[in-house]
C-alpha cells in the first residue's frame, strides 16, 4: 500500500463519471468541501491485508496528531501504484480504515470509490504537510526471530530467505513512464543492495557501486583543493554537550541517534559544523587568516522515518561533501559568489539538469524549529536576498524551509516518482558564531565576530549518485562507469591476441577500468551482456583484426561497430574523454 498525506487548508472534490464497471453507490452527487483536513491519497496494492490496513491507520493517526488535524479525508488515488489490488478488495480496506478512524473520534470523509473526480486542494507549507509512505504485507516486515522460525519450518538457509525478502522489497519500488528507479538500476547493474539484517536506509555498495561513489568523491576533493579548501577529518560521534552548544540537541534531537557510553550521553553526528568550529577555536585567529575554508567528506547520520527511506535518495547514514567558510563580514558576498560558481561547475560536469533554486526562509511563528532571534533572521535573510538578486540568480521563495540557525539557498529537483528533494544547499549562519563564541582579531586589534557560510558542493554523494543513475538510466559517462572498456574475442583462437591488446591498453592508461570476456560463446551473447551492463566501449578482436593489426570498437548505444581502428587512436580518445570527464 502506498499513501501520500497532505495537510491542507481545504479540499474540494466532485465525482464526475464511472471509472470502473461497478463503483460504489454515491451518497452525495454534488461537490464536497472539507476544511483543515489531512488528505490521505491511497493506493491499495496486491498482497495488502488487514495488517497493512492497521499500518495505514497507525500512520494516519501519527501524522494527524503531529499536525493537530481532526478531519481526515481518505481519497482513493490509483496513480500512486502500478500494482493495484482488485477494486472490491481496495474498497473493503478503505471502508475498514474509515470505520477504525471514526471509532478513534476523527471526522472521516471518504471520497467515492470507482469514479473520475475533479478536485482542488491547498496544501499548507510546513515540514509535515507532504509525506509519502509505503506499507508492506507481513512477509516484508519480519524480525530476525521470524526469519529463523520460517527457516526451520521450510528447512531453508537463512541467507536464502533474506535474499528473497530483499529482492521482493526492492522490486516493489516501481517508477512511472517506463523509467527505472535507482533501486532497480542498482540491482540490475550490481551497484548496491539493501539487506534486512543490516537495516533499512543503510545501503551496501558493491565494488562497482563504490567505484562510482569514489570517482565523484575524487572529483570534488580535487576541485575543492584547487579552490583553497582545507580538508579535515573529524569524529562521527560526540558527547551531547557539543550538540547542546550548537543547538542541534534542542532543535534536531528527534532526528539524531543517541547512546549511553559509560554513563555519558553521546550522539552520532547529523552535521560536521560543530566539529569544524571547535578546530577554528583551538587558537587565536587574525583577520589576515580569513577566509578559512574547512571541508570534509563526512559520513552523517539522520534518524529518518522508515516510510521516508528510499534507495540511495534518503538514508539513515549518508556522506556529505560538506564545508564551512569562516570569513570577514565584508568577504561574505564574494565567498557566496565563489560557492555558486563552484556549484555551477559541478552541476555542468555531472550533467545535472532540470533543477531550480529555492530561497528557504524561516517562519517566525515556529518557535520550536528555529533559533529565536527575529532581528538576526530578518537581517540575514535580507542580506542573502540582496546577494542573490545582485548575482541575478533566479529562485523561488519558501517559508518555513530554513535551517534552524539561518536561511538556505537550495538546489531542488524531482526524482522520477515526482517527489521533490534537495540536491545541494548553501546557508548563511548568524547563530553558530555566537553560540561557539567564534572570533578573530581585527585590524584595530579588537575582537570581532566572523560570518559562517555552510555549503555542500556536490551534496550527499549517495543522493547525487541516485540522481545520475536515474537521469542516465544506468548509462553513465565514461569517467564514472564501473567498467569502462571490455575486450572480447571473436573465437577461441583470438584469445591470445585479446590478452595482448588488453595488456597494452592497461599499460597506456594505468587506472583504466578494463576487463575481458573470453567465454566460449557467441560474440552476440558477449556484446549483449556488455550492453546490459552499460559498458561504454567493447573492443572486439577476430582474425581480420589480427591480420590488419587493428581493433573493432563498439560504442555503447551504437548498433554498428567501427572497424580497422588503430589501437593508438582508440587509446588517445579514451584518455581524452576521461581527463575531460565525459
């Protein structure tokens, strides 16, 4: 079962005509208008059962409690899934959910089942106003004890059972319009896996998947070093005291993993900024040293809800290309501009398109979410807007989307499911310098307060990887491909020549990711296999190639190979493309 909950100012809907042969009987034929509802768009799927309905009810009650909504609208919405249950079952479960929620004292309106409807709604603009969730039947929510029990009953190996569960769960994540999600691509190309024993939101990258991530990391580290960033390496955890100073404990604790260590409370870090500020404070700083740019490829941890976890897009452990620029107030505009220049270069190199910028502001009414300093908020937001307008950057404004310590400038995108998410973010921070008492000695030999710019350059490595996989549908550019070139033989007698060519190419391009396929099968099978694995170049050696001392090259996506290609020219082409990151 899949749902999308929308906390709305209102929803209006009206049934127009039948969508199935036998829809339910209409109780009201006119327009229905519900104010201040939690709208639950729902798709009942094959395999759903009473326990799935119970999960739905629990999720609705939880969200309704969080947003303080007493009016619930259950709205059948088949577009959320391509694996729908039969209409009778779907209606039965929706009625069941309606009855249970009514017993819990909610005012429930259920949109009529089996009709095409026109509807209008206005969604509120807070963090919980739009949430998507997915519920699986009992077989997909087994505990380790359940697994052991099943194994004993069926006399199957534990690993076999877990593999079945993992495959079932991953294959349930289908994307619209014939496109494949990063989950499906990751599985098909052997890039990563999610294992029930390891836990949700904790992907295991295979050697191929790790290669893609490593290339992105190398790219960004090299680029940032060129631009004056200094790389740090800080702990993945700290005492709660550190996060109390930063404000994460007060504003972000529900998303943190905490633990007791010999009587002291520790937490896995959700951000690196507090650690970088401790490094900065370790000695007295002069205005001559600024700006100081601390960068880190940092593993971070967020206690995300299970229903929000998805492939490489939303995780409980992820890796951020993070940095903090500590600068003089008069340097801020120039440094902000340099950050945007870096982001634009990265976006262009990685082929990131169809994104837009969002100026994320605070909500003065939300006292719990934000640092309570209205004057600083207004001043900082005004400054950021001034910089953006001066740089002629196009953006949309969004209330209540800022970080708890300052406004943000976010690069937004929609994944293939249509869900909006943040790819890269830049923040101006007025609160942390004060909290950590950051300072420098100015030109007049007086103590002054610096400004801090938080920024990610390539964002979360895993999310960026997911974006690229979905945009390319696995056909990665040459420099990112786990296997860049494959050498295959036409017949068994050509194997020795292939081995010689393979060795020569390796010697010419030392770090080239090249492999071979010398199986005793047809060339068509070998080429098809390489095509399925999205390998950019396939080099074929047969009798004619041996005789002419050339190679045949098949480039991914081209049906016809190029014949009589000189090895030297091929090597130069490959080397050139890799250096240019094409």
